[in-house]
């Protein structure tokens, strides 16, 4: 009993100390956390919300950064890109991750079977594609009924130089256009939000969009 009382006393003092710290640090907590753990440290844990049984498509995977981030939390990642140089970099990055399958292919003709994916990402990809509608339709084909699609891309901007410097086809997407493209491709439950801007970033503002592949009226599992 005496040991238990002493333990409660120690824990109580530690809790009071913690409360004092947060009371004094509330105004500078974000900066302190960044200094200790990095600017995006709080984001690194969020993939843990994913279903560990999912197969996820990283469509337009580039150098494989997203695939490497998701791989520890899901059953498999299928990473697809058209660029041999990007794929070489991706394979190097994920060489120790046995559940990442890197494939060369076009986003308008994915090397993925119908309904094979539980979720898919298109991150900073659509603005490079001549026909985003075709790529979205392909993503829908590769997703199972009720499968999730995550898109992030640029909001509309006027930086015409991007067409020449980086091969951009589209100067961003507005909400109405993106919703129309997603509905036409067979998605529902569409949510679109602007992302916070980074004071150190030089590019246009970004958005994130989530959508779900439409379920059949006869399918009760979606």
C-alpha cells in the first residue's frame, strides 16, 4: 500500500509537470515539435490508419517515395510509371521492401487486373496527362467496387512557363472540373479540399481529393 501511494505521488507530480509544460508551451508547441522531430513528423504515422490487408496502387509513382511510405502498412503496393529513369530510382528506393511491385506502364492503360486494388493514389500526376479522364477511368477499372482513390494536384494557376520547363499539360484543376471528371469515371463520395500552403514552397497551391468507386446496386459488400 505504501509503495502504491508513493507511485501515485510520483505519477501525480509527473502529470503536473507535464501540464505545466503544455500550459507554457501552447503558443510555441508546433515550432518546438518541428525542431525536435521535423516539420512533417506528425504525418508519418497516418498511413497506420490503412487496412493492413489492402493492395494499393501508386499510379505515377515517380521515384517511389509514396510506395516506400505506404509499404510497411499494407499488404502490397503496385507502383506504376512510364519513365524508365523514374522506375530505376523507384526500384532502388524500395529494394528492401518485398511487398512493393514496380511495373512499367501507361496510366491510360494500367498493367493491373480489373478490381485488383483496394485503393490508389494519383499524386501530382494528372497535370502531366493529355487525357486525365482516361487515366481516371483506368484507375476506376483497376479498383474494386467501393475502392478508394486519393488525388493531389495543383489548383488553377497562371504559370505558363511550367508547360515548357516541366512538361505540364494542365495548369491546375478547379473543383467543378475535377468533380465532373470523377463522376464520369464512375466515382462517388467525392471530397475536395485545399491544402495548407508552405511559406517556403515556390509552387502553386495544392488540393487533395478523395473518392470511392461506385458500387453496384446489387452489391451489398461496398
